[in-house]
């Protein structure tokens, strides 16, 4: 099968989208499929194009048996709504030119969305290439942007919803990453027969348990301390100021250190908030290479997976929950819905109410006092994620879903 993947995010960028699409591409190529990826120049989450790609309109790369086309994209560290929309629109334009003139004719075009305009790009290219259009829905857009207040204009909302519905009707297959998303789309009247769920997952031979007192702890001087860690995007959806308030509430336990690893729109304000509140138990680290992630998880005593309140976030399954579980570390989950169901089924951590710093603080104190509990939650999580969320098996299921079209 000849497969073209359209995604705005791809390694060396981090995050669920980049990891999901790169690992699917690798496993599909290993299975003998011809895979091409059309993506933007790497800039997420800082909004600054990586130095090696600056000033270029197209870059061709080959890796792991597949081809990557990188197209120019408007990138900016300013994460206002209109600038984010402009970035997405710029990729629609450059990705269309790249897809038409640089990519071979595929059997299937997979548009992995969001951002929003990756979906329209996928449909347009499928028409040009006379290929089947597959709409992969990682985020239910524009509803997410509406729920968090990013889009308020009624005319804009009506337009985006009309485009969304058009894409669902035109897609030969709709791939959801969470069962609740698939159910919601079916309830909205879209053809349930063409909706499948392929959840995010992990490579179980990459994210593995390791010694706690490792080189990462030595590098940053964390030996002997209780490390409460967050790794990921520092954006509006995560509600990370709650974790800063949590750090303030457990400041009496002097061996606890809150570590934030990553980047995003909220990070400068978070650093300013921590400084203005005199927090001495918080440390901010820059975005790290993916190869170091297992060691960072191993260095943690507990890892956070927070989300903001809201009905939309009940259907989200943050992919980092699988990575943490695979590394046998306990999770403190500030989320509801499907993520909570997974945590409870796996017995992999302590659930708390979203955006409730007192509940987070209680959970940190509990795991700090009971290291045996923390260890048992980590072991249980590892066993569960290996059984249910292995990336290679999910990639094979995805191919089976594509064969039907």
C-alpha cells in the first residue's frame, strides 16, 4: 500500500502527534508499505524553526525506510489565536504544493488533525492525487478551541463547524484516537461504519523501567530528593499553574522538588509566577531529546498528567500517561473521563480532581510517605500498558482498517 501522511508536527518535534505518526510510518515501512510524510519545518512548541531548516522551502529526508518532505511554514513564538491560525493556513498552502509536486501518488492520504487546516489539506490532496481520504481525528476541532475560549466569534465557529462536517462526510475512513471521540462522532450522525478507534500507544522496548538514581539525577543534583515531575507541553490545555500551587502547598517537605521539563506558550508566565511567589522547590528544564525521556521518567518518583476542567477534556487520553506507565512510575492524574478509566483499570496511580491544588498536594504527600505504594502502582501500570497499548500492534490494526478502503 502507498500511504501519504500529512501532519504539522513530526520529529525532532516532540508530542503525541509527532511520536504517533513517526512510529506508524516506521512500522508500516517495515511491513513493506511505501510511506511518505508531508510535514512542516520543525518549530513546535517554541514557535522557532530549528536552525538547520531556516530559510528553506523544501527539505527531503529519508529515515527508517520512509520518506519525509518538510515544507515551509509560518512559525512564531507568539501563540495568539490568529497567529496559530496563520501557521496552520501556511502549512495548508505549502503542504498542498509539496503534496502535488513532490509526493508520489498514494493509495491513501491520511490527514492527522489538529491543527484544524490539516484536514482540508488532506481532502484537497486526495482529490488531486485520486486517492482515498482518511481523516485522523486526534483533537475534536473546532470544539476544543471553543471550549477553552480560543474562538468566540459566532461566524468563525459556524464556518469551522461546517468545514469539519464536510470532512467527516467526505472521508472514506475516520480514525479516532479515543473511543469516546468515536462514539461522539457517531452520535452526531456521521457514518459509524467508517469510524474506527486506534489509540495512542508506546514502544515497549524503548520506554522501559530503569534505576532511579541515574545519570540524570547526578547531572542536575537531584540525588536523594523526591522528584515530582511533569514532562510535556506547557500550554493552556494542561493547566500547569495548578501544579505550581501544589508546590507551594508542600513546601514544608524540603526534600520534594517539582521539575517541569518542556516548553510552550505558558512557560514564561509560569517561571515568573514561581519567582514572584518565592518558590524554591521548583525547577524548569528545557525541552529534551526523545532519547533521554526514559531516563528522565526513571529519575522521577512520581509523574503528573494534568488537564483543565471541561467536558471536552473528558474524552482526551494524554499520550504521556502510557509513557509514564511503561517506565513503571506512578501517575498523579488530574483528569476525568477516559484517562481516568485507564488509570483505574491499570491501578497505576492516584486520580485527583482537575485544577485542584489541594487534591494534588494530598496525593504528593501520600506517595512521598509510602514509597512501597508508589512502587506497586508503577509495576501495575507497566504490566497494563504492555498488554493493551503496544504501538506495533496498534499500527497493524491501523493497516487492517485501511485495507477496507
